């Protein structure tokens, strides 16, 4: 029985991807763990490894194809004695992916789809020839093994992880399916699809049919940005808190530190101090360290701070985990590494997913102030503007000049109320205006 190789879900929110490159061709023999293709998501290019052994009988999706849906068949793997001419691909269905995925740089934290339940006693058991051979050698009853391959098929890894004499496992997914839940591996419907409104593409094209224009197709990243930000503005009740922070003490302190760290090749940016200040504030105001989880709020313990990084065609929000526990130099080095790999799309999903809070800094572009859109499920995002010299009234009533920076906190009112948001923003500003405290 030919095996369908299915388009995998590389992240919990992935619905489609691009089959960037095939590393095998029809007729090639593949082994378990062999990289057979490269898959592009909206955020990264991932290697695609075969789980089973066999011969590539037919490639169903040519390389370069965009918009391939998760769990659509992309190739057929033949077992011993099978002929490619007799293979007919089955229609797409929601099932566990046929391969494991790994990032080029770091292992991907992919949430696996629940595996189908094993075959009932007396029913036909679907297993690869290699899995059957290993099971026979180890004295394992295949009816007791829970398959992780397509449609519950038992593969080599399943048998190797099973102890002889093990009782048949009851898969949670089977019980959930009986209760009418979504099939394992099925992509979660995006709320923005149902809520999206506005002029159709045809209508807009007609409006500009007598004008010269270039039509740019949306890639995966731009589609995801459009969907998530539409969802954010339609479903999240935003409110905004605005403050200015006096930067003079921070700029002097930063210059002293950078001079002292010259020998180590460390150069701290203002953004490094902002990340640290926000991480500390999340600990000082723990109720603000929270995310919206549909029907509940998740209050996080660590300070996991996401930072928006502009890349060609969109942006990433890599996450600096446990930022409150790291030194300024460690945060600076980690941020530089994440930003560099983000721009070449080499981040693994676990490096840009998660966090409870985000920072978007457009100060380096001369933007003095702006309102950022919350990145769900975060409870808030801080928009940071440029430092600008302004006249200020000093404590003794005299007029002076100071470097002032605008900060706007966009808050999800379902998670954080006004007074709590104000407390958090105050804690951020106190840390920035007294930078030496960030070393304590």
C-alpha cells in the first residue's frame, strides 16, 4: 500500500506553505530521517525529513509551488514490490504529518498533531515492512502499537519506542473525535477569514484599470501579517497609555558602560536597556505579565520579551526568554543574533513564538511617536519613538533642555485594566531614568 507524504504543519498556526525545493526525485530510495525537501513557511525555511523507508513513486507537488495546504499529499512513497503507475493519490484529509521537521539552525518547537488510535483487535494493522520486521524480532504485537504515520500507520520509530508485551494504548484523539472535535492535525480556522470584509480584488482592479500599476502577489509572511493584524484590530479592545521618558542619565550611563566594555567587543544600544527595563517591570508588576487565552488569562512567571525586527517583506518578533535574569551584555548579544537570523529567515518557530509582551522601536527611523498593534495573544505592546531634545521645566522651576523619548503602551483591555497598565508603564520609565538599578 503506497504511503502518502503529507504537507506538515510546522507551527500551531500554519495553514499552508511553499514547497521550496525537492532534494529527491522520483525513483530515489529514501531512509528514515533523510532530508527530502525544504518547506517555506511565512517565517522560515525548514528541512523536511522522511519518517519511513521506501521509494519515491510520484512527486505530486512540484518545487516552487506556493499555497500548499497542510495535510495535502505532496508525494507518494512506494513499498517493496509496488509500481508507480498503479499509484493514485487519495484526496486531502486531516491527519498526522508523514515527516518530522527540523530547523537549519535550531530544533523547531512544533506542536505535534495527536496520533490516531491503533487498530481494533482483529482489524488489519497497517505498518511499514521495516516496522513489521523489528516488531517480529522484538516479539511485539503490532496491535498494541500506536502508529504515528499517515492514517495511524505504524513506522519504525513507533516500534522502537514500544516495550514487548505492552497493552494497546488508547489515544486521546480517538475519544475527542468521537465527541465531535476537530480531526487531529486539522488547521484551526482563522477568525479573520470569517470576519474579513472590504472591497474584493476584482472591484479594486476595476477602479485602477486605466492607471499603470504593478501587481504584487502576497507571500506567506505578508498573508500572515495581514491576517493576524486584522484579527488583532477586530477582536482586541485596544486602549493606549502615553508617557515621555527623560533619557539623559541613560545616555551618559550607556556611554560609560560602552567605554568600559570596549575590550570585550560589547556595544550596548538604547534598545538593550529598553528590553531590560520592560523585563524588570514585568516582574515588578506581575499582573501585567499575562496573555489572553480565549476563555481565560494566562499569567506568566518568566519575563519573555518579544522584539519586533523589520525584515524584507515583513517582520519577525523574536522572543528573549527570561530577559529579567540576563545581563545587558547577554541581552545585547542575543538580540543581535536573533535579528541577524531573522533577516535571513533562519529562526526556528520556538524562537519567534510565545512571550507575553512585545516592543516595537521605530526611533532609529526618526519616528517620534506611534501606536503599535498588539500581537495576539500578548497582553500589551510598547511603541518606542526617537529621543528628541526638548525644552523642559526642571524641578527647581528653571527651564532646561533634555532628551525626551515618547513611549505608547497599547493594551488589551481584556487582560490589563487602565490602572494596571499605568503601573507597568511607570515601572518601565523608572528603570530607564535610573539605569544603574538595572544592574542590581
